[in-house]
């Protein structure tokens, strides 16, 4: 389903005709566990079912459950908001695995298929790249753009491998270093770049032009080379390299702009692809709840 935010969709969607309450928390969607249980089990008392299921999950060895579940305020049938147990996508899928219901089987089959795909991709990484190409084609991206995006992912992975080896922590450190490169490359930080493209929670790189993707790759590939050549360690040295690498890409951008007379940072985005997919789907307009999907 579509939310009131027309640019936002969830990462999963299997309940195409059922409303699942959700809310944005810690930079990701959290879903009402009670709503999912009510749909999958047809229980007369979903809260009691959830209480019993929590004990079952703990007995199965899922000791992290209580750390993963958060209480978030969501609108109820009476229009008021109440705190309810909510789970992110990975936690929700783990919960579903322990629900003995025929309605849960599509999730379980999908999880088994995804697990099988990942094992195959470990043996043959080219399968992962082809899977990404297929996903982007299904979304409607042009082939030339897809190839740039795939190459960019490979360059990014090489860079983050270097960051991990050289003392940067995934999450905040990676974000700081990425923004350092981006700021020097494009003359704007990542948030301003997203706003220029009218993006909200979307992935910026999925809405870059070919030229923006190429310059991003140049900056990140240069950062990898500088880290290796300088044998940099720790955030201070990594930030220095990131800035220098961004300057290399930034100089290229400025040369392109001088020759073409046009700015490289473009307001162009691919939001229309999402809108077309929504129009072809079964989403219901105007809902601030979300369905949960087959992948």
C-alpha cells in the first residue's frame, strides 16, 4: 500500500489487501506485530497469541527478541495512538518463521529461496550482480544506467572494505567519510543533494544521473587508492584521504561544467518509476499503513 508520503514504500509486501500499521523509527520502518499476527493466524485474541509466541521464540533460542522489539505509538481503530509492540523487517520475518499457519507459508518459502540464492551467490558472486541487474530492470531503469550503478556498487564495496580494515566503524564513521567525499565532489553535502532531487528517504544513488554516478565512482575509487598508497589508519587520516579524493572528482566536475556550461548536480530523479509501479500495483491511496511483500 501507499502511505500518505507518496515517495515512500516499504521493503516488503505480501499482505496486499490487509492493513499493517507501520511507523518510521531509527531510519527504518517498524511494523505492528499484533497486526501481522491477526492476519496470519485469524486468532480471536492476537495479543494473547503474541504473548504465547514470545515464550515460544525464547524457548527456540531467539534470545535477542526482547532487544529487537520496541514499543511505538500507532493509531488504533478509535483514532487515538497507543504504544504497541513493533518490529523491523528482519525481526518480523524471524517471528513469522515460528508461526504455524498456512498463511505464513509464502513468507517461509520466500525466506528459503532467498537463503538459497545467497548461498549460490557466495559460491558465484556474478549471480549477485545479475540479480541486481534484474531488479533494476524490473523497476524500469535503462540498461546504461544499470551498468554504471552496478560498477559503482563494486567500487563502493572495495572502499568500505578498506575502511573496515583501517579502523572506521560501519554506520556513523562510514557516513562521515562518504559525506566528505560527496561534499568535495559535488560541492554539496548528501542531504542537500537529496533535497535538490526532491528525495526524502530514498537512496540518493538510485536517483543519480550517469554523470553523477561516474563522479561518485571516481571519488570513491581515488579514496581507496589513497588509503592504500598512504597506508592510512584511523578516522583523521581516512577523512584527509576522503577529502583529497573528493577534490580530484570535484576538479573533474568543475572542468565538465566549464566545458558544457551546465551544472553536473541535477534535479533529475527516478521517482516516476516508483509512481508507475504503484499505479500498476494494488496499493490503496491515502493510507498511512503498509502492506508486507513477496520478493
